């Protein structure tokens, strides 16, 4: 019978004709079905049945992700049900397609306000006021702005924190060179966006033996802020980072503890931050220069940062830092550093998840107690760009590239056997994506590559690192 059916196409077509017709009818009816679902949800919202409207729309969320009207209704129903993160994702989809959608802009502000993101909520309100709105809507937005201001004035202190777990693989644990990458290179340490990407990798200890290893890490942070009068506040924060390597690389297990505190003065068009910081670094292994010594070190410093506001989309920043690095068991490695930095952040005025930042920094290190055959003084300067954009389903994609140039201030800048004045160029890049799992939870994956070229062949290296983070933010 099977052979006969294959040889008789008309019989085969008759057998499948009902199925083809059924599929055709379903495809023709589905837009009408979806329209009916939207109409039903709209009526439920009008009759103040927000939970029923959310239940009506939720099953269609994946299927109608690019439909502006659906996303707005779904976001509004989520907002009324206090599902604020879901609401923000839905309104984000609306605004990525239609930045002038007043309803999505206003309700985004309400969701942000409910989550305690008051400054972001005020930004959304101000963007909404730039749209062509009725006087009634403008009045509602002004009321929301006044409510945010009143809440902020009452909330004089607040605490935020995070907890993060990381697992990955490092292709060159030692990186063959000391003080080029990581701890002692402040070019990566000033801007929180780079720290959040995990770019403060465990610093190398100078071991030129190439070895790769799996690793896992735990990071945690806590910040406290106190507003003692409008536009003026104190803050203090602590960050703990721990990384453990497997197999024969356990000598590179490291812990970094950072403490900082200071004051911020804010006006309508500028802010000034003055802070003091201390970083204590511990590494399990011993120093290669002297086997009985550890590679522990500490750094403390003072930072001043000024941020004028030129426009709503462009945010420049200028900083100056003085710091000292102390190495208790090898005083000849101790240095003091002066650093100048500048950055410009461009943000999409219609989408806070799209931005581009470029930074430049220049630093000089002077040895505090140089030896005749060892002087770690140097000049480093670097340029970096970083960008982020949002994709479908709440995913953010990011990438960054950077260059850091180092010039030794004296011969014997790397050790007692290296008589040349070292000149190095370190290039690095990062590529990754992050996804908001639910309220406060983020999953991120990233790949990093760094490569150092030097006039001293011993200090050339390449390093690749791939890792996955899961993070919980608290506020």
C-alpha cells in the first residue's frame, strides 16, 4: 500500500488535503485571535482587572515580542501587578521601536521609581516632557517628579550590594610579566564599568612559565550612602574579590580587598567626587625574585573626579589620583603614582542600555627606595573604548578594546638582570553578553584577549580568558 501511495500522487494529495486546509485556516485566523486577545486584555485593564489582563497576555509574550501594542499592554499589566522588571523589559522593547511612545516612557519612569531607581526615573520623566503631550499628561509627570523629589529628600541614607560567582578558563595564568596588567596598572581600575566586567584579573607574579588552568571566583560588594543635605552626600564601599585556580596553578590563588570612602557634591549640571581608597592584595604563591617572599602588596590613594554635563547625551569626566603601592617584603618594589584621566560617555537619549565610552589616562610611577640594580619607576598611558547595545529578549551585548603603553624610567626596571629600558604595548579586548534573569539577577558571559609586545622578549605574552558570571544585586 505504501508503494501504491507513492506511485499515485493524487491519492497522496487527497490524504493530506484536510491537514493542509486546517493549517491554512489556523494561519489565517491567528491574527484575528491575537487581536481578540489584545481587545480582551484592554477591556480587563479598563475594568481594573490587571491580574486577569496579565494572565491573558503572558502566554503570548514570546510569540508577539516585536508587536509594539502588545508589548505596551503587557508592560502596563505587569506594572500594575508589581512585576516591575518585566514591565521595564516590555517598555524597553516599545521604546527601541518607537522612542516617542509617551505611554511607555511615562510608565517606565513609574516602574523605575517603584524599584528605587530615582535618578533614572527622573530622567525618563524629563524625556517624556520633551514629547508632544497633553497638558493633563504633563501635569501627571510633574506630579511624579515632585513625588520622586519628596522621596529622595526623605531617604537620607541607603545601602546597596552585590554577590557574584564566576567560573572560567585562563590560558596564561602567570602572564609572564609583573606590573603590566591587573593590580598595579590603574588604567583599568578607575572606572567601575571596567571593574564590573571582571577586567581586574589576578595580577601576575612574574613567572615566565606558560600554564593554563580552570578557575572559579567569588566577588562581593557593599556601598552605603548618606545624603546630609540636598546635592551633598557621604559614601563608603567595600569590595572583596577571590579567585581560585585548579591543579598546578594554585600558587596564583588571590584575594583582593578594596575599601573606599568620600564625599560627592552634585549640582544641576555637574558633580565633584573626592575619595580615599585602600586595596590589599594577597596571593598564595611566593615571589619569583625571592622564594621566601610572598607576592602580597597594598595600595592606598586619593581620587578627585569632576563630571560636568554638556548635554543629555554626552557626559565627560576628568580625574586626578595620587597613590602609593607598598610591598612589605620587598621595599625596592614600592612606588608612588600620579595619574590623570579623562573620559566621555555618550548615551542614547532614548535607550539607557545603549552607550559608548572612551577613556584616556596617563600615569607616572616613581620608585620610593630604588636599588642600584632595580628601579621599577615607569610611565604608563592608555586609551580604551567600550560600547553596549541591547538585543532581543532583554539581552545586552558589549565589547571593548584598549591599548596601554609602558616605558621604564631606568634600566633594571623589570629585574636585576634586565639592563634595557623596557618599552611595552599591551593591547586587550573583551566581548560578551548579559541577560537579566529576574529581579536583581544577571547572567553574563565574556571572552577576553590580551597581548603584550616588548623590546625585551622575555616579557612578551598572550592571554585568553573565557568566563561566566551569575550576579545578584541588592538594594
